[in-house]
C-alpha cells in the first residue's frame, strides 16, 4: 500500500504542477502536427517557444496522441516556434507575435517532412521511437533494440516494460503468466515459447492490458501481440544479417550462430514481402535444490511464509515444542528422504522460420491479403543429475532428450475501407502443428507426440457514429463474429522395463463468439466506449476410456473512458471481464517421471478461471519527458495455480507437482514508465511494476497467503556520433514474497554497441548478462500432505539458471531505397489484418 500512496501523490503533484497560473496578461499558442507523407498525427514532438529578445527557450511542450499541442503561460512578446521530432526535419515558424489584445495564437496544421539519410543508392529512414503510447495500446518498436540482434523473440520481450520471463522461460506480463501471446494477431500454438522466432523478424510488440469486448477474452494479464515485419516501402528492398555468439570466460568456442533476412517488392498494385531466420544455440542450464523433510505426526506445526514456529490451536498443550523449536527440527529430520540435488546440462536447440506475404490493392479502398509462416524446431539435450541423501546414499544418472516441432500457419484476408471510419473485413486463419518429445534415463523411456490443427474465421464491420476528432478519437459502432475450432490428438508412453503405461487423447475445442462495441466522443476531451461479447464454448477431452468434457456460455462486458486534458495529460479507465482457459499441459494426466522424485502431472478436472479486472492510468508530457502511470486490480475465481503434495511410492517420498483451481484470488498493482533525454546524445527509459496477490479462499489442499514483488528496468541509450551507438540495460527484481517462501533478488545487465561500418553495412556487439548474475534463487517453507493422512514440514533452497553470460557479434547489410509508397494504407486504417483492429476505442485504450 505504501507504494500505491507514493504513486497517487506523484500523480496529483504532476497535475497540480501543470495547473493554470491564472495570470490575465499571459496567453497561449496551439496547433496540430501531422506527417506530410501519411497525414497521420506526429506524437511526442518537441515544441519550443524561443524568445526573439533573449534567443533562449522560454517555454515548451510535447504533442499529444493526436499531434495536438498547447503552450500556455506565454508572456507578451515576439517568438520563434521550433518543432522537432525523431525521423523528421526540423520546422521553424519565425516571428510569432503574441501581444494584447491577441494573446491567443492558432498555429493551425503543421506538416512535418520525414527525414532520410541518403547514402549513395541507399535511402534509409531514421529509426522510430521505442515507445508509442497509443489510445488503445502501447507499441514498442523492436528495431530500436540493438542488444537483441542475433537473438530471438524472447530477447525482445525481456526489453519490453512490464514483460518478464519466469524461471522456465515463460512470458509474464506484470508478474502474471496468464497472458495471451499473439503472432501477427493470431494465437501462437507454441504458447509463450516464442524463442523459435528470430529477433530480426520482429517489427514491433503491442501490449494491450485491458482489451475490449472485440477481442478473445483469454488471459488474465492481457495480450502481447508480436508483429512480424511486412513491407511498406516502394521498389525492391531487403536486409541480410548473420551472428555468432560465445559463452565466456568458461568456454573458448563459438557456440551460437544464425542468419536472418528480409526481401520485399512493392510495385503498382502488388506488395510481396518475405523474411526468414535460422539460429542454433548452445545452452548450459544449471539447477540445485536442497530439500529437508521434518516429521510432524501430530500435525501440530506449520510454516507461515518464514521458518518460524506456530502452534495449531488443537496442539497448545505442546507448548514446549515451540520453546525448543530448533532442537525439535534437528531431531525430527527424515534423513532417508532429505537430499541435495544438483543438475547440470547442455542443450542444442535449432530453429528455422520463414514468412511470405502477398497483398493486392485493386483500388485505394480494397486489399486482398495472404500470408504463410513456417516454423521448424529441433533440439537435443543432456542433463546430469546427482542426488545425495542425508543418510549418505547417493544416486547419479543422465537424462537424454530429443524434441522436434513444426508449425505451418496461413491466412487469407479481405479488407474494404468503404468510407471514413466505415469498413468491412473478413479473415480466415489456419495453423497446422506436429510436435514430438522423447526422454531416456536409467531404465526408463518416455515419449509423447502431439498433432493438431486450429482454424479461425473472423468477420468485422465498423460504421461511423456521431462526431470524430482526428484519426484516434473516433465515434463508431463495431460488430463482429468469430468461429474457432481446434482438433488435437496426442499419444503418450512411459516404459521402465517393468510397467508400460500408454495414453491416447483426443482434445477438441469449439467456440462461437459475437461482439458489439459502441465508441462515442461527447467532445474532443471526453470519450466513452462500452461493449459486450457473447461466447459459447465446448471442450471434448477423451483420454483412453475416460471423458472430461466441459461446456459453458458466458457474456463478457467491457467499459472504457478517456479524459484528455491536452497539455496536462490524459486519464484512461478500463474495465473488462476475462477468462483463462486450462491449457493442454495443465489438463494432461500423463505423469512426467524424468525428474524423479519430482513428478509433474496435469489435472483434467480443471475449469476455466473467471476474471474481472479494471485499470486506471494517467500519461502526460512533463517538462522532463514522457510519464505514464497505471493502477490495476483483478478478482479471479477458480484461479489455476501450481500445487504440490507428497506421496509414498515404493518406500520413497515423492513430490507431485500438479494444478488446482483456487477458489478466489485478489490482485492489485501499480506501474510507472518514464522516457527522458538528459542530453541530446543520451536517452533514458525507465519502468517499474509492483504486483500483489492475495489468496482469499484456497482450493483443495491450497494455502491462504499473500504474494508480492517489484520488477524494474533502466535502458540507457547513447548516440556517440552519426555512426555509433552504445546501450546499457539494467533490470531485475526485488525480493518477492510467495506463498510459503521467497524469491531472492535478481539482477541482469546487458551491453550492446552498434557501428555503421559503411553506408550499407552495420556491426553489432552484445554482452548478455554481463555480470553473469541472472539466476533465480527460491526459499520455501511449507507443510506438505502425504498419503495415509501424514503431514511433513519441508524447507527447500533452490537455484536455477537457464544459461550463462554470453558475447555475440552480428552483421547487418541493407539494400534498396526504403521509400514509403504514399497510397499504401497505414496500420491505423487497416481493420484487422495483423491484429491491428479497427480505429477509435476498439481496443479499450
């Protein structure tokens, strides 16, 4: 709560500091800034008022989301108006006279000319800003991130504010792993395993934390849409890149290598674009775990998030136990079950991906589109595990694993801009996938094969409603329909030379959805949007002779407000109902015994989560730069959560890790983002997220508790000269409280350097995890339940690393003119292709 108060005080301080002085002899100057080549608003342009008398800047501001600006508290006099924005030529309007009685100056529409760097036959547009804070989402341009060259999509996501990776490399948004990952607006069949996509193929990342009713309500945290590169440039253009990487100082060998490229042709009415990527990695994961079991036959003791003694009321007569707690623990250790486990390994994943897109423009309002994306992955790994029990017994063995995956995604689209804010789109998407995995250890063999297809048909129609203000403040009604079908077939086998266990499963999902959204602006400052989505869903899940079907019908309302105070910033509010459907891995009852005595198993009886969430945000251009703050909260019923319990099997105590539905979980959090430029050559981007979860009513064998933590990152970008750039990224987390324990602080430091060797060739050098400090350390203290109504106390110290410090170098070669074709429709006008959606308030800010 203390952090929440600080945020609220900071918000009100900003609002008060930018208030009107009330002086009667002071005026203002207003205007709107547009891009000359597209006619779209130029956001966050720096507008300065320079006194003719002193030749110094007397006042200034930045343009808002629709390109508008207003400089207030202007004293009488003569001024020059200077406008600057990244990627555009400077504009100077001299001799602006502001004197009584005309103290209000209207500069009108100001058209900025895009800046280009002409290099012989190559013409390259300047890079975009990293963050674009749009009315419906936040957009992060991947091209700005030089320290991701030669990496994959996860390297990009780690640089995105509020996005982190957990210990297993899964994507989290604001500390929540229940996030929907889209690729070009389509749900990824690989889930959050986006490391199969080369970083060079990614154009930008869109983050939508409170989507409107138009969007599939899947995911508690929101939506992350990874947009792959497409062509917007006339003529023939392309890029080629290659990279190699080394782990140091432990190794003296180039373990990583890859290549990527893009090629496009835009002539007349046809646009053909393609991109490809290949990468091979060598990772050295490491983990250690020390687990101590304490016998508690009378069920009298339990831990409360720290190793302290608390007596159950029924055991108050055993008060002497707590008085001699350490002695009790030492004398009740289960020597034959407690152990230390160390695991070291290496893995060799290889991925190739290719995308081809074709667009045809028969006229200026119609687009026919087709694209196809192929992703292939193949890997092998070896892991050495050494387990030492406290009674002296020791066991060591190797785990060998091979996996292979293939995904073919293709889509067709028809888009017709009937008129201003009046459009129709029809899309069909299909994704075929085939994955397999095999593990061998000691006398055990485990194999799984998963094959299926997902298909989606979407229809969207928008119609203007009332008065609109620019391209971002649109009054409209939007209606749509979506049909989704998924067929998944899987085989599982486990053989230990004594028992053979086999599972066959058929998993079929069908959903029909329709939605209706109304967006209306009462005036230029205040807008409202409300909508509802109706969904009917059915899940057919058959495992051998068992059936776990589930079906439901739900209504998902959404409500959003926008209050634009112009130079004082804007306030946005969003509310939505959402759902988190159980995923295949959480449902699968097939036991994974490869990490015995730890057994991972799904729960086919899981039901979907029901989520209500809201968010209040404020953003403004302050004298030092961009500031954005958010406060968010959600209530989750039937939350799907990780759960552990113990069993005795053949004389061993084993830990079973599964999934359960918690009855009710309440979450709150706050977020801040800042962009500033201390010097012309120095840009800073800072973000921090605080999150907190409270388990109010736990499920079966669940535990009441609280969880909280803070993630933060600072990105420092230096422009040494016209050909050299240097970036530092420092990020990590504070100690994070979890139910039954704590995750220790984590720190990471990445460094990158970019040099333009020639007019066409660039060189990038990167050190990832420069301090070799990125690791997850966890301490847990908890009571676990065994069979036969036995109870145990456990303490666990664990350490996990996905890889080591790495040095990479990459080269990038560019050819072509890179001149935008003016008639090609920009993303704000496209009504659904690549997941952009309609204009206005369709995504709920």
